[in-house]
């Protein structure tokens, strides 16, 4: 399976491969926590080394550069822009998807641990589909890429964050990647 870099870790559910997407991004109104910036590494499920460098790209805008195998493997380099927001006790990030994946936005959670780890969380697709069926969120299934279905949430961001910030809904998040800080 070819990794798409940070977006795959953030967006694709390990169980179903679907994406939960949104019509709106997180507004660039908030600065990321300083410890998020820097270099990170992990070994993925296939034993491949993955590297992640996070830096500022502008006022309250950030970029993530990903590499596989080694830091000098420029053929595997991918770059993604994103914004962040703190709601309740959770940090979120939002990144735009390329046209081939629907040109909408993804939202993921992240946590910086006391053990110097960056933990990334994706939204559980099955749980989100259930919430749509129950009427708690508005959305529909859509074709994200050739042959792959996803979920497009059409609820306003205020409603989405109210839902995500509710401690009763904490199980809507699934850990998808855990990086260790490097270079310190």
C-alpha cells in the first residue's frame, strides 16, 4: 500500500479506508502550540520509516512535509498546508484535499504528550455515519476517489465542534499515528 504521507495518517480510517470530509476548513484564527513545530519520526505498520517536519507557512498557517525511508529521500517528499484550532480540551487540524480526493477538507485531532510524542487521531467513519443516520450531524456518502466512498459532512462548523467537543463523543476518534520527536 503506497502511503500518501500525513494526509493518509490523518484521514484514512484503518478499518475502512474511507475519509470523513467537510465543506469548510478550520479558519486560520489560531496559532498552533509551539511544541508541534519541528521534526518527528515513526515506523508505520509496514515497517517503513516515516518522517514529518512541521513549520510555519504564514500567520496561523502551517505546513507538514513528509518523507519515507530517510530524510534525504526527496522522491517521497510531500507537502501539505493546514490550520489548527483548540476547542474544549482538544486540538484539531484541517487540511485541504486535492481535487482527485474531492477538493473538500479533512479535520483530525492531535495531541502532544508529556513523552514528547505527537499522536494523530482520525474520525471513525462508521461512528460518523451512525451520527448522520441519527440526525446528530448532517451529511452524505460521496465518492472520494475512484471506487472509494467517503462521508461529506454538511453541518456548520459550530455544530461539528459542539459535537466533537462533547466528552460523550470522545470515542469518535481513532488513533492513526504516533510520532516521536527527533533532533532534540
